[in-house]
């Protein structure tokens, strides 16, 4: 029996997880997407992303087998300037965001079509339409600034240099720390594609920093990537209490809800589980609020850790590098493995952390 209509803005990963779950509950679902097809933002995609993930627990929670789109990462390097430290890669996955058949978006889109979801492409959320939208409309517009502005959700801007293209490498990723960015440079490789991003929060990344990064890549990885573009976006990391499920009568879904890792900015596992929670918010609002609070309960403390501790360490990569050299590779790697383990545990997003989904 039908249960009414649900409207979702944004055919990205969280919007389509919400759509599929609602359609299965018996709602007539329409997804409105700004682009003229599925596959996410054309500014960033096709892209390859890497995330720590408990694939089975996440699949179970969202109700869909996500395994065809996720690929194990065999090795990850953390670079402190030129000093390479291997990161534990167990539980890390790469995923392609695109409309290609091997992409996560194609998998979710197919599932949504099978469940009877309608899509309206070329249909952006506009400020002037918002007042007329029914309460409970789901906003899943990702990292684009407009929805944050329309809804007056506090955000941080990020910007930097991006390069993407084809690559023979696979199952590999690196993270590069240098003082010229507040965050990092990272590259990931999967399905014959690479994606490379060098970015800061709250400030620009100059050409000199890009030059340093490219020289590092050539020295350390023997790689040159061309066609660098300057890109920008936003994330809801402005304040420790950023996460919110319901705001001004709208249900927030994906990154815009704050269901992400505030330390390194991993957004995939949070976006996937928040799709299910957003669908629950339509049918069982109280349970959804409980689930959302449970999953985001460590956001504030990790946010504070980032600002009070991590940024201080991070601004002296030379000291971290010197320390790692003094301790030697074995002890450094043991400490790093412990830091990664604690980092994952500090998040309460199921699938990202070892915290159970149930
Ligand atoms: C460049 C980049 C690299 C990243 N790398 C990683 C990574 O390696 N690991 C990781 O864990 N996370 C990464 N993230 C974060 C992760 O991709 C996001 O957290 C995740 O995609 C969020 O899912 P979502 O459903 O919220 O948004 P998306 O999947 O981005 O979907 C949003 C959808 O909304 C549409 N849209 C936008 N505005 C409107 C509008 N006004 N009206 C209608 N539709 C609209 C977009 O076109 C898109 O289809 C990265 C993000 C970016 C941008």
C-alpha cells in the first residue's frame, strides 16, 4: 500500500540510499538532481575516493549490497614531506564516483530504478522554491555551497588543486602532509582512474604549494599528473555542534547533515548510513533522531581535538618528520597504527569505526 510521496534533492550517494529505502517502504519517491544525469557533481566526478569501511556492516545497515562498487586498497603511504610511512591498509576501500557502470552511483541508480524511484534531472534546488516544499523534504546536495546558504547551515570552505584521469595503478593511495596546506594532498587509484586533490580549509592553496606537491610526486612516486584545476566546496565543520538531522522542517542527508569524520574529512561511510537514517526520519522520526545522535555523538570531541591538538602538530610537519626519523621506522609505524586505530574508534559512524550498526 502506498504511503505518500517523498521528495529528495540530490542524486548522490546519500540521496539514492534514502530514495531506495523509502521506495522499499512503499513511498512514491522522486529525486531531483541538478545535473542532467546521475553520477554526482560533474565538477568532481568521475573521481576515485578512499575510505576506511566495514563493508559488510555498512551494506547491512543501508540495506544494499555495496560490495560490487568497493575495492580493497592494498597499500597506503603517509608522507611527512618526503618521509614515507606505510599506513595500515586493512579495512580501507576505494570507490569510483561516476556514471560509468563500475561506479557506485550506477549501482545505486540501478537499484533505485528497480524499486520504482523517479528521477528528475536538470532540476536544482532553488532558494525561491524552498518555502513551497513540503515538510520532510530531504536535502542531499553534498558539498555545494547553495543549500548550506539557503538553510543557513554553518560551514567551512575548502579549496585547492585537483587532477584526475586514467592510470594503470590500482588499489593504492597516498596522503601528503606539508605546511603549505591545512589539510593534505592525496591521490587514489582504482578502476583504471586516478584522483588527486591538494586542499586547505578556510584559505587558498597557491601555485608554489602545487609546484612543491608535484615535485614531491615525481621524486617519491615517479609520477606526473597534468591538467590541474582549482576547485572549491564546503563542509559542515564550522562548529562542534554542526551535525543536525532535521533543520527548518527539512531532513538533512549526507554530508550536509554533518554525518562525516571531522578529523580527516572522510565522508563516504557517513553519507551512506545517513541515507538510511534520512529515510527513517520520514517514517519513524524519533528513532531516526536517536540513530543520528548515536552516530554523530563523537563529532564535537573529534572536532575539538582537531582544532586544539591536530592543527598544532600539523603546522610543524618538520617536527613530526624529525620525530619519526629519531624513533625509527618500526616504532613510528607501530605508533601510527595505534593512532589510526584510535582515530577510527573515535568516530561513531558505523562502518567507519568499529562501532556496531545495530
Ligand atoms: C573532491 C572530493 C574528494 C573526496 N574524497 C573523499 C575520499 O577520498 N574519501 C571519503 O570518505 N570522502 C571523500 N569525499 C567526501 C565524500 O565524497 C562526500 O562526503 C560524499 O560524496 C557525500 O555524499 P552526499 O550524498 O552528501 O553528496 P554527493 O554524493 O556529492 O551528492 C550530492 C548530489 O547533489 C547534487 N546537487 C548539488 N547541488 C544541488 C542542488 N542545488 N539541487 C539538486 N541537486 C544538487 C549533486 O550534483 C550530487 O549529485 C570527497 C569529496 C570531494 C568533493
